[in-house]
C-alpha cells in the first residue's frame, strides 16, 4: 500500500482540490471533514489539519492523533493570524510530533507539493506510461493529452444578491474521458499549457459561450453575461493573436466578460495594462479573477482597466471565522462599489459564507451552495424556468 496522507478540513471544495494535488504527487489520500477517522491507515505518513473546524478545533484533534499515531508528519493550516499557528506548532511539538510545519490559507498547489516532498517516507514513482486505474479516480494530469476541440463547456451560474436571480455564468472547461467522465482542468490543463495550446482552450470556450448566448437570445434572454477565462500565456505568447481574434464583430461584447488571471496582478508590467486597455477599447469588459488569493492588491484595482472583481473564497472563509475578516470583507466591498466595480463572491459553499455577503449589494455570488457547474442544457433550463417565474 502506498504512503497515505490524511486531509482534515470542513470545506469540501478545499478537500477536493487538496486531494487532487496529493494524488497528482503520487500519494494515497484520505479526506475527512471535521473529525479524525475511526480507522487510520497503516501506511499513514502525513496529516494536513485545519485548525478551525465547524464542530471542533485542530488542537483537540492533535491530541487524539498524538495518542494514536505520534509517528506521522503534521502540517497545520489556518486562515487566522500567525500567532495561532505559532501556538499550534509548539503544542504539536510538546505532544511528541517530530516533523511539524504550518501554512496560512489559502494554500496553493506549490505549498502542498513542497510539504509532500519533505515527508520522511516517499511514494514509489508511477511510470508516465502507466494506464489509469479503473478505480474511479481520474488519471494524473501528466498522463492526459487532450485535443482542445474535444473540450466541452459547463456553466457555473452567478446569482444577484438580494433576489438570487441568475444573471450570468462562468464558462468552465471539461474534457470527456471514457473511464472517468468529465475531467476538470487540474487533470488536463498542465499538459495543454506545456504544449502551447492555452490560446486554443480560450478559443474553444469562447466559441461555446457565444453559441450559448445565441441560444438564449433566441429564447428572449438577452441580459445575461458569460465570463470566459484568459490564460496567462495569452498575455505573452499570444497577445497579438488574442486582439486579432477578438476583433471579430460577431462576438457579443455586451454579454461577454473576460477574466484576467489573478497572477498577473503580481507584476506591474506596462504590456499587460496595454493589452487590457486594448480589450476595453474594443468593447470588452474585464474582471480580475480570484482577487485576494495570492498576489492581487488594492493598487491593481486602480491601475488595471477592469470593471469587475471576483473575490476569492479565502476572503469569505476568513470573514466567517474572524471579526477582522468580516470587517475587511465589508471594507473591500464598499471600496469596490465606490470605484464603480461590480463584485462577485466566488466559492460560496456554505450558508455561513452566503450570510457574510448580506447587505453588500450590488454584488453577485457563485458557488456550489447555490449551484454546481451545469451542462449547457441544464443551464438553459435554469434560465428558462427563472424567466417563466418572473
């Protein structure tokens, strides 16, 4: 049995993403919400533990883990200030754990992988040519070579705060696999970008988004906005191609929102701003994606020609867990409103997170609490039912 890592967190979306990262690195993975599993695998070598849980806290679970498996490596994570993590690390060391690390949420794939590399027992490498196991788990990203033309679009609905009416959607790419169904970008995007095909992904998603808008227009639904993600390579290797492609007059500019990668906010490069300005002058609206996740700061809101900010779910998570986070969330929403920027709160996966947005209108929310990503047919049905109830 391969070395296994246990993940404990009360956010199901984070658990899914972290489990993908662990699996891609070649480890076995066990995910649990809010509690220590009754049975711990013999091959358990590491535990990633969130300190703030719904029904308990990480300190309690650390004591239980120390009684049962003091030999494992531990990574403590928290959305709170650093003093809590410092205290938790000292507490774990006093309990007898030898290898203890910590990280502040939100966690990136790079942080998780770096921790995995430091674990004392490493998994055996999986040959790149090994076939995907028929266990229901998707194949590792490195094994998926997808044809961009085979990508299909699913739609993550966005709902207006106040009346929760669906006013738009973010188009997301999925790749059909005969064994595992629709694969998420984690499984195919790395290979696609390494092959220099990020622009083809955008082209296919844009085409399908426009087809959706045409279908809805025929049903007299014309006030919808669909967001399409711009990959980072479009700002370097394919900037000229992007401008030429989007010059096509057939694209309904009033109904399209182009999402700028949050990672671009880490660099104040004049070329990025010039490209964004050219897109705005061509009639397209821009949105900063995952604002607050890693790099984006308030200065970028002033220097980037954007009309929308998508607030990363980590901001909502902190608002739920701490008064200072709630104050920051309200201040951010008010600042965006004063700048004329529309706000979309991403990753709303609990009632508590939705409640934190109360009174922050005008804004929109998206996340699995209100709707998971839908097929094109299901998304159309949602809008038609909504239109029929008006």
